C-alpha cells in the first residue's frame, strides 16, 4: 500500500482561500472589516517571525491587522491596559498576544484578561471549558488545524483508536477533546506513560506533540496507521527542522503521514484566520 503524504501547505491554502472569500462577503454585505490585533512584547527572534507570518496571512485574507510591538520593559499593567482597550474597541474582533512573554509578565493573567469573544487563540479558560462541554467557543488553532487535515484528507475519525503523545494545554489536551468530539476512542499519553511504544501501537491515528526530534520510530507504529506529527524541533547545527516522528523510519509502515515542515505547521495560521473571521461574524451579528 502506498503511503499518502498529507499536504498541509495545500490544505492550509484552501482554508485561507475560503476565509478570504467569506471576509470579502462580510465586508460587501455588512460593511464589517474583520480585524486582528497582534501584540508582541520584547524582541525574541522566533516570535518576531511568527508575528510577521500572521500579519502576512491577515493581508492575504483581507483582514485589517493592528500590530503592537512593545519593548521588553513593558510592565504587566501596561500590557493589561492595552488588552482592555482592544477588548472595548468594536472594530477589533480578535486579540492575539504572542507567547512566550518576558519573565516579569504572568502569561495566565494576560490570557485571562482577553475577552473570550475575541480569544482567537482559544487559550482562555472559558474557551477551554466550552470545548470540554461541547459549547461554541474558540478552539486552539493547532489542534483545530489537525482536525481539518484529517477530514480534508478523507481520514475517517469516528470509531477509530486515537493515541495522542503529549498533554500540553495548547496541543495535547484540546486535541484529545476534539478527537472525542469526532467520536474517536482517545488515549492521552505523556512522559509517565508505561510502555509508550505498546500504547502507541494501538493507534489507528497517532498524534505526536512531544518536542523531541524523531522520537517516534516504527516500534511505536501499527501497520497502516495515520501519523500526525506536531513537533517542530530545530537542529542547532544544521538549522534544519525535524518533527517528533522519525519520518523515513516509519514511512513504509503507515498509511498516511504529515511531513515537517509542510504538515501541521501551516494549518495553525490558517485556523487563526478562520477563528478571527468567526469572531468578526459573531461580534457583528452578521448572517453569512
Ligand atoms: P510541551 O508543552 O513541552 O508538552 C510536551 C508534552 O510531551 C508533555 O505533555 C510531556 O509530558 C510529553 N513528553 C515529553 N517527553 C516525553 C516522552 N519522552 N515520552 C512521552 N511524552 C513525553 O510541548 P507543546 O507545546 O505541546 O509542543 C509539542 C511540540 O509541538 C513542540 O515541538 C512544539 O514546537 C510543537 N508545536 C507545533 C505547533 C505547530 O504549529 N505545528 C504548535 C504548537 C506546538 P509531561 O506532561 O509528562 O511532561
């Protein structure tokens, strides 16, 4: 059986094009220009790249984007003051604070301050709670993107055994809730799981969100499994990116796999755009 490479670039482009079309419609029919505010504190180079990519995506889909690049010494109160101002601004539909924040600012306090109606990252406790009990709310972009990758690649989820490696608040846990919503039978594993390879070999769909380059080898994979690799690990010497999955080693054993780069990564920004459009539709009361 031939292994299918799940093309995150193509699928994310399709999602962005759909957002672009609806963004234009929202403006034409209701005069609403979707708007995302992005806040960056400090000068972390990786964060600066992420913010630049988000601004580019806003431009592509036709959003207004407001960019706040604040100095490292910005106080927590100053940042919270800006969030309050954006929460109250009817023209702003999504607010994103790029993580990580400098050490003197408490990330949880900042996340909690963003209005859940504008929480396009899906990190607010109310967004997470809504996901948990199946109510409408924003879903963390990376796991939401993985559901799109699976569905748009024709992978059936209902009734399948899904094993997730990693239990972080931004990937592993929301991923488990989403797969449960899609009627998979879900197992969440972590660094204290006993005999991880044996647990992973149960998976029809194996999702790796660990942060350890090439950890998942063929020993962890059932013949014919679908593998989703969330990991982004940069080799400090070559600068090359590697996933959490040993791609070459597992390739022949699985039925489908996401590459790194070009798999899960591009979906995250596409889903951010999708969430922000959704926020603009909900906040404006438009019926598209
Ligand atoms: P994280 O917060 O560090 O969580 C890592 C998880 O992996 C933890 O739950 C940890 O278990 C588990 N783990 C670590 N070592 C393990 C081991 N040897 N065996 C089993 N489980 C182990 O990381 P994250 O934020 O979820 O990110 C995971 C990876 O995805 C990173 O490479 C990150 O760069 C990447 N990522 C990519 C995107 C994207 O857009 N593609 C988005 C977000 C993250 P414990 O809980 O027991 O410590």
